[in-house]
C-alpha cells in the first residue's frame, strides 16, 4: 500500500489522508521515496541534491506531531521535490549553473515556508536548464535529465528534473517554475500534470529570477486533484513580493469533480496548424471530443497574434534576463575567477567569472537581451515587443468573452531525442510555441495527459482560463482526467512487472 501511494496510485491526497489517519507514517512514505530515488536517479539525473537525513528528520517531526494529537496540515507527510531555482535554507541552490556553485541560501522561499507549514517533506533539489533557460534539460551545468518513458529522449524543460521525478514516481509532486512553458511543456512530455498559476497568484520571493514579469512557481503532480491541493497551499498574498496579488486564497481542490456541463471550450485554429505532429493533434482533438460528450460546448476561437508570441517572448524575456543576471558577478556569492588578471583587476574578474560561470545558452540570452535594450534598438525591439504583448493579451480577453477555457496542444511534438535540437536554437525555441501566449497574457494554464502516441510517448492537453479562474480550469482538467486513457499509465521504468 505504501509503495503504491508513492508510486502514484494514492498520490498527494492519498498519502496525506493515510498519514493523517495513522495508516502509515511520514517516515515510511519518505523512506519509500528515497528508495525510488536511489533506484532510478542514477540513470535519470532528476535530482541534484537529496539531503536524506534532513528529509527523514522532517518526517519524524511530523510523526511526533501526530503522536501528540496535534492536527496535521493538508500535505501531511507528502514528499515534494523542489526545482533548483527555488531557495531552500541550508541546501545547495545553484539554478543548475556553475556560477552559483556551493551557494546555500540562508532563508526559505515563501513557497517552501508554506509547504513546511502544511507538513510536507522537502525531499531534495531537482535538475533544470541553467537559470530556467531551455526546453530540454541540455543546458544544465550538471548533465542532462532523461525522460522516464524513453531515456534517449528529453523530459522537456526547464523544469526537467521536477517533471521526471514525478513521472518516475520518485515523488508524488514537485515544484517547478514557468516563464514561457517550463512547467507545462515538461509535464506534457513526461505524462504528468503541470500547472502554471495566474501571474501574481503565487509568491516569487526566493525564486532565482529569469524574467520577472513572466516567472511563476507551480506544481507538478501525478493527478489533477494533487496539483490542486498543492496550489491551495502555495497561493496567497506575500508582502515580500511586489507582484503578489492581494486576493483571497481558494480551496482549488473543491473544483475537481465539479460538473462541466454547459461550460464553453474555445479551440483556437492557430494552435492546430503547420508544425503540429499529426498524432499529437489527433490525441488532443480526441480529448476535446470527450469533453464535449461530458456536456461542454466546443466553440472555435481565433488568436490572431499567436504567430508573434515566440519573437515577442524572446525579446522581453532576454531583456529581463540581461538585467536580472547582472547580479552574478563573483563579488557576493558563488563562483569567483582568480585566473590571470582576475586576481588583480575588478573588471577582469567580472568578465572571467561570468565567462566561466555561465553556459552557452545563458550567454546567448544575456547578449540578446542587452542588445534589445541598447541605445538605438530599444524602441525597435523592446518597446515594440511590449506593444505586441498587449495585443496577445487582448486576444485572450476577446476569446474569454465567449468561452470559459481554451483547449489546445501543450507541445507541437512528443518528446524529442536528446541532441536532436541542441545545435538549432530556433527549433528549440519553437517547442514552446503553444505555451508562450498564456505566459505573455499572465493567465493560468496547465497540461493534463492525453492518449499517448502509437510509440507510447505522452501527449498533453493544454487548458487555459481567465486570470484568477484556476477553479474552472481545474474543473475541466479533472473532467478530462476522469475519461482519459492516460490517467493510469506509468513509464515502463517504474511499471510493476507483469505476471
């Protein structure tokens, strides 16, 4: 029973219920998760840091709390894997970059504080594309993460380790961050549930910034209800984050299982055009038909500025990255070059530290961002991109005047092979073409598993809703999950042996 709950059949809600009822202990659940990590992480490289004794100490404290008769939180005994861009006090936090080697934050991110308050177990730190810049895990300074469904393929990115950890049942849930699709795309490619909240719904305090007007923290889980419960814990105003919205916290789990009869689903024609893998299109259209059979009303919508989303994103995000990453200079923390002139000259130390510490993709984006912000180019690129972002947001506003959610593919293709796109940055950037618009508009969106391809690779249904309407999004996602042929599938790596 214990192993089945950790390996996905009980999931977040099942584990918490069993720990609170005394049917199992938090320590036993944590040991089972640690065993899964020991068994599979060597070939997947999903975790960068697993403070085993710290996790077990947390679990024992929760069991002692229950023994004293105290009420446990909503995530009692649930092990949570944490993307390495999120600060955890006293645990190495590198954003998968050499430039932050050895950095241990002296504080917890707000989301970590809230997980602890809900009696979750902080299990360890997961691999990612360096500074969240990438779609395949191939930009990590600490090696690629492999997809549990096929170890020759990517699990997506940038939250690669968080997705792979849940897919391989090393944790029932995890946290990632999503700037342009970095939760939803890897969730799609690994057959997990991944949710990006409305911008401002979840505090960014303690998240190592990539693009501050886009970054959002959100959950991965083995099921929709589990993701909803984690979101309920994470959400809420935080005065330490100037972008945090002062809105009441909701019980998002209550939306799961709610009737969707009469809800209007918008299907944008622009998301089913050139570049979409036929099997992916077939799977997603099948999911939409099932929702129609559930009583939803399917309506075509048009999102005419979708074709500008990639260009807009890679102007705005790189501009913000150029500014945010200026703080990594070798002076205050992390790597400091002492090579040659760097030992004597401050300017040389800056240059050599950043050259040695940043990977090729991070350097590329810093250069792009610095260029679009430079004198003579600011109006031509950055200011124009801000105007196009407004047009993209208006596409969503107009669509939501007539529909409740928008459904589309989460990724144009199933998981591609590692190395397949590494030498073609544009091809890699296009992998996020369906997730970028919702990020630019600031609306909530998530990926839920669809029917897999004939080769057995996961496909994701992308569901987006109005700003602050995660409840309707979760109701639709839950309704689809109840009918989905993928709901009970697990990777062959962790599937129980037959016979």
